C-alpha cells in the first residue's frame, strides 16, 4: 500500500491534513467522500473531528517522507 495525504480545506486559511494508506488515489477519494463525520488523529496527536458539509475543497497528494538535515559549522 502507498501513503497519501488528504487535504481538507474548511475555510479560507484553514486546511487540515490527514495521512492514509491505500492502493490508489481513487481508493483515497472513496475514503474522503464516504464519511459524513471526518474523525482522525493528526501527527501532533490531536483529534480532528468535523462534518463533511463543512468541507470546501478536498485535495489528494502522494505522501513525501520528511527529510531530516543537520547543520555543520558555525
């Protein structure tokens, strides 16, 4: 399975991201559109809960692993 990110835009300037695993973007779209009440825990450990009627826009993108870098020198 691949990882994807679902971006829910609830209002201008307020976007919530959810990471899910699925076989394809189409499967992710089915997940995103099937729930009347969206509920998930984000990467900060916070529980997000909102009604599908409040969603203005849904975007689905491939998950990209974060890159950790170290800084050398002064």
